[in-house]
């Protein structure tokens, strides 16, 4: 049996919700409109609150800035006051010095108008600056002065002198005390307008009108670079100065946010979104294309201008060695236009004939995927002139990280080579000068040394002549005696000639020439000159060399000069030593990499402060020394790829050691140079 009340009950249950069907869209539309109106209003309120909060924060910042500026001036006055009373009553600062201090204060604080120094009896001791255009009330000044003296702290007067044409002023009284007794006061007058203008930044004054008011709300100073304030966003802040009632008022030039324009703009944006959205894709594509083309043109123009302005030559090659790019500087360097270089493979027209083997070896390395990052070479310009160059090469990588070739930077080092050659010539002149100076020192010893063989030659030749004269008189000639005399004369002549040749070889100027030389032969070459000095100074010479000392690749004359300078320094260092300690030793040693020679003396040693500058040019501990000996020695040793060092001798004195690479290492060092 059917229930007759079932359907009517369903109808009754659903009937109360039917009114929502037509009303719900209307409610949604009204809700949308309400939200649309409420959001701009809420945004307006939030913007107003943010502006007010920002204004308050900025006002607090300005107030702190003004107070900080006045505090800085107060500290300067306190420092000046302490200096003024420090010498009282016995002395008074000089007027010029005092005025200079005042001028410095006025320079640091442009808001100062006047500074007075009053004595304990109120007498004016000094002043600086101009009097304010308006005088403060006498009672106010006396009251402030007495209160500052009573509280023993600085105090301000009430502002005064404010008119429509002139800004307000304020005075600051600083009592001075010496040993607890009142010693006078410093009185400073401040221009509030200048204080406001100098302290408040322009950007803040552009958006806000600032005014300083006294306790009666009378304007003392105003700064309104952006015009008068609107009265919408304002804030008052007292400056909290002891004795003075000054209020900083900030009034923003901005008005209240507007609601209607924001609402209209939002509605237009919502309605236009549908239209703009359909054009957005096309516009974005076109704009990106145009921007990419413009950026590419600018980049190409910039790169071209930059490359054309470079003095460094640029050259790009692919993995097969084909030239793919050259800049203007490279073309000028080789004297060829880009058309003759681009796309060309080696051999290149700028290769010098004498360096073809070097070029081909490096090109083979390029094809093998290896390069020398930095090397020197020679290019030949189209007019046949050789150009020394320094080449830097690096891999050329594309955007995907794949190597596509090699990029080279080429520097024309013609000027550098000329400078190196000039420096080498100057160094040779210094070395020759040093050798001549050395010979000047041993010239007297040389003359003394030559007197002995010359006197012997004279005696032997005189004896030979006597034998011949007796033969003329019929006396039989003794051939053995005559031969012995002539042989002795010849030996003495050879000895004198050897001394002269040693000096001549040492003094003469020659080009540095590396050759394989033995250390013992180098020492023998200057042994005669060393012995001249040792005999003159009563020094014993000891030479200890290992039997199988390997040769070195070096310039013999340079090494001889180094040995002679070091031995001479050692001999001079032992001039004040006892005779039994005057021993000069020359030793040598070798290892797998180098050969070392040491010159050891038992002299006074080298102090620490002298050791730091020992190898510096023109530094000498001798009264008549040039200060170039050790500097030239170190330069000569470093020229051969070696080192020159010194160390204390455990037995007293100094050990100078120079080390030279063995022939294999020396050859590699020469090639790097």
C-alpha cells in the first residue's frame, strides 16, 4: 500500500530552499561588488596608516638627528672648555690658537652663530662669530646662566628672535669648573634655521614640511622644499633640550589616498583582461623577437668596438687550424687584411722563415689537441719586419661545452725586448764599472807584485850580459850558466805576463757567453788576483775542491767576477781579526741538480739589520763602497738560473754560497728564457 503522505512531505521539505535558486546569483554578485568596493577602501586605509607610521618614524629619526648634532656641538664645547681652564690662572691660551679652535668649531658646525668665553666674574675673555640680529631677554639669560652653574651642566635658553623675516635662535650655557671651583662659562648661539637646513636631508624635506615651534607654537624655523603640508599626515615631537621648549612638527605634502581612481583602474583592468589575454601571446612573441634582435645588434656593435679598440691581437682557429677570426690589432701586427687570413690553414703568410720548424711543431700540437698556454715567438709582417710576440692560447668552447677551436691573444713585445736589451747593456756597464773599481783597489798590489818578476828578470839578464862580456875578453863561456839565467828570466817574464793577462781578461768588456766551464778552471783563472789580495792582507788561502766536480754551463768572466768580489769581501771582513784566524777557504760540492761553491771567512760576520738589505743596490757598509758588488753578483748568478745566499759561519764569520744548475737543468732554464 502506497503512503499518500510521502510525496507531499518531500515537497514540504524542499520548499523552504527554493527561494535560494533566484537569490543566490544575486547574492554572489552583491558579494562580489561588496568585496570589490571593500578591497580598495581597505587598501586606502592601510596606505593611510602606513603613511602615518612612516611619518612618525621619520620624525623620530629627524628629532634624533637634530639632537645628535646639538650633542656633538656640546661635546666640542666641553672639550674646548676643559682645554681653556686647564692652564688657568697661570697661563691663558694664545689668541691665535684660540681663534683657530673657534674657527674649526664653526667649520664643523655651520649652525653656530657666536661663541663667547666668560670669566668667573662675567668678564668677556674671548669671542668668535657675529652677534645675532635679535638679543635674548636679559632675565632669561641670567636665569639660564645661574641654573647651569647650579646644576654644573650645560643648559639652553628659551628660543628668541623669531620673526617672519628672521629665524629663531637659542643659546647654550656651559659652566666651566677648575678643581671644583667655578671658572667661567662658554656661551654658544645656534641658528635654528641653519640647524634644520644642514641636518635634514633634502629628500625628506621634499616630501614633508618641517617646522620648529616654541612653547607658544610660534614658528622658529621652517624647511619646506616641496611646498606647505596638507595637514593630513602630521606629527609633533619635542626636542627635549634642557631649559628650552622646542617642538618639531612634521606635515606631509601628501594628501589622503583616493578611492575612486583605484576602483576605476581595477575595473578597467578586470574588463580588459579578456581582450589583452588574446593579444598577450602574439605581443610577447614579437617583443621577445625584437628584444633579442636589438640585444644581438648591441652586443655585436659593442664587441666590434671593443675589439677594434684593443691593442692586443686576437685570433681564433678551429680544430683543424683554420683561422676563423682576427681583429684589427692582429691585422696591423702582421700587416695583412682580414681577407687574406680568414679561412686559411698553415703555413701562414706571417710565419718567419727561420722559425718554420717551431711553427710546424706547435701546429702539430694544435691538431693533437694540446697547446702551449704561453710562449714567445716571432711574426713577419708583410714588409719583412720581424715582430717579437707573446702568445696566450686557450680552448674555445661553445654554449654546449664542446670545444670548437682555440682562441689566441697576441701581444707585440717589441718595446719590452728593447727594454730588456737596454737593461742588459746597462747591467754590463755596471759589471764593467765594478771590475774597474776592483782593479783600482788592487792596482797598488799589482805594481808591488810585478816588481818582483821584473827585478828578477833584470838580475838574470844582467848576469847573462856579464857572461857575454867575459867571453869578449877571452874567458870561456859557460853555456849551462847562461842557459839557466835566460831560462829564469823567461819564467819571470811569463809570470809577469800571466798576472797582466789575468787583469786584462777580468777588466775587458765582452758579451755574456755561456759555455761549458769547469769550476776549478774558473778558480784558477782568478787565483793569481786572489793571492795578490791575500798576501797584501796576510790572509791564508785554502782551496778544497772534490776530484770529480761536474762542469756548468755559464759565462766564465761573470763567474770570475763573482768569485773575486766574494773573496775580496771576505778578506776585508778579516782585517781586524787576529793573524791566526785570517783564513779564507773556497770549497765546492755537487748533487744531482746543482753545483755549489762557498767562500768562507772568519771575519766580523753580518748583523741582522745589514743582512736584510745586503743585496740591495747602492747599499754598502764601507765608507768608500758603491754598494753594487753583491747586487751585481746576485744578478750574475740569477742570470745563470742559480741562487746566491749567505749564512753565519759556525766558527765565526760568514759563508757566501752560489749554486748553479748542472748542464741538463741549465739548458732547460736557458730555453725558458
